[in-house]
């Protein structure tokens, strides 16, 4: 299975300024597979160590963090020599032994030749819980579910993925039905690697849904197992409210939909926990369009998206036929699913900060506003071929952006102030 992150890992390996690398991402997005595959492709040897329930490793890191001593212990554990130039050291579920995280600082300072990659599905939580964290001594890589481009490649449509990268939109328009059909499949299957692999092998939607249910059950178990006891009920309530939050015309997160009379301070910790785990994307509102957008973030108003469009569909109980064939009752939720999809793709584009815009009166809302570091690009999302862009026009009159993007099922089209980017090509926004 092709992952774009592999190219980033290969660049990391070649870098003269390489530091131990931490891969962040939710459970079951493919971190372990990626690290092992990277070791297989790029190194003569791989030493894989899983820290979960590993008392021997807990004991090794419990005393002093002298790197020579640690390396000797790791070699004894692996029963072979660790070559600093040709061996990849993998620390999996590293948050289970916080001192192993702390040791990365000393590996960077005292043994920089060693190639160390770490991951853990609850690493974000560990970082927030005051674990001694090696700030400035590690590199980071975020791993998300497969993007639509990766989905195309995983399901035997590599040439169609490459065509998107070339941005040959006249040619793309000639094959748009292939893209639209694949996009509908992606809405159902999503990007969780196990679900995508199953779909690629069997094209069985029922089997995909069973996998998604299993993943959801594993997340629910994580709530009980790892979250502070007092916030578990609130975690579940916030998590289960996401489909109904996104189904609303105004998708701003409303605490009253979680529970009647609910207040922000009761649920802030639960939302932070879900965000730290990578299970939700929290997209904040901005009220103006200055660079950087971060300076204009409204911390009180935000939207919450799930980590994956297939998982959201499973949470909402969407049937295969409803999604693939269309259905009158489905019209309202189709907008929510499309916005979830676009958010998920924007998050995979490197160095893109994602927000949404509403003016102070609430009369103009733009679904997403992205900061490329050089310019601010407003993005309006349409589920079908509807080409009205009233909010974009209002936003454009106020802020005069260099480029505005409407994404819909319509073909690529560039007008004087507006680019229509097909939904299946939204990942190309970084190259516009």
C-alpha cells in the first residue's frame, strides 16, 4: 500500500540534521506498518521494540538514561548488534514508558548517528500530561488515514492519481465519471488502512462496514482504558454527537447538542483529549483574513470533524445504497459528509493551516479558510454541481483574496476571481 509519508521518511533518513522522529496519529491509521515497511525498504536491519506491557524495557529505561548503557540493553534485548548507520530502531507505543520518550533528547545529543523512529497512538495525551518531553530534540511527522489520492493508488487507479498530480484538467474531465465513482466509494470506505485493504481485495462493502465497527469499538475501549475516569461519559457524549453536529446547517459545535444545558467548561477537557488522540479535527473560526490566520482565531467557536469520512458514515449508520445511489432523505447529510471529506484532505496537505470564517453578524460563512504561509485562500464546499458562491463573493468583496476556491462535482474552471476545483482534486489546492 503506497503512503505519501514514505517519501518524507526517506528524506528524513538522508537529512544531515536528522533527529529522532516521532510519528503522531490516531490508532489504526497505519503507523506500525509504515515504520516496519520503511525499515524493510531503506535499511539493512530493523530492530522493532513494542513498549506496551514490556516490563523489561520499562526496567531498562527506569534508571539512568546513559545512551551507551541503553544501547547495550537494546542490543541484548534484540540479540544482535545495532549498526548506527544501517539499522532502524523502532520504538512503538513509546508513551507507555515515558522515560523512553525522555531518552530521545540524549540519543540526539550523544548518539546522533542512530536512526530512531517512534510512534504511539496516545502520544498526544502523554505530551499533555507533563511527560518530560525532549522539546527541540525530535522531528515530528503526522500520519492521517489514507487521502483520496492514496485511496486511488491502493485500489489500482495509480494512473488516475498521477493525472491529478499533473493537473491536466481537460484530460481529467474526460474521465470524470471514474473519479466520481471512486469518490463515492471513498465516502463509504474512508481511509483507514484495514478498510481500504479489504475493499481493494474484495470490493465488499459489508466487510468494510464490519471493520469500521471494530475500529469504533476499539476507540470506545480506549476511552475507558486510558482517559481520566471522570471525563469518560463526557468523551462518549462529545464523540457520539459529531454526526448530529455536522448535520446542522451551521456546523459550529453546539454544546447543547451534546446534552441539554451543557456548558463549555464541562466538555473542554473531553474535546482536548479527543483532539490529542487524533480522533477529531478541531477547526476554529476566524473573523478576519490576516496572515497568519492563527492570530485571528476565535477559541470559543469551532467545528469538530471526525478523523475519517468512512468512520463518520459508520457512526451515522449510513447504508451503502443510500450513499452510492443517492436518496432524498440523504440530501441534508450529504453536505456534512462532503465537508468532512474536504477537511480530511486539507489536513493531509503539508504546511496548510485550516480554519473557517464567519462575519460578526453571521450573515456570511465560508466553509474553510486556509493559510498557506504566504496567502489566505477561502474554500467553499458544494456537495453537487451547485455553482452559486454568494458567501465567497461577499468574502471576496471584503478581503480581496488573490484566489478563491469553490470545490464541487463540476469540472475545473478558472474565472477572474474564482477557481472551481473538482472535489476529487481538492488535494491539489496547495499547488494552485
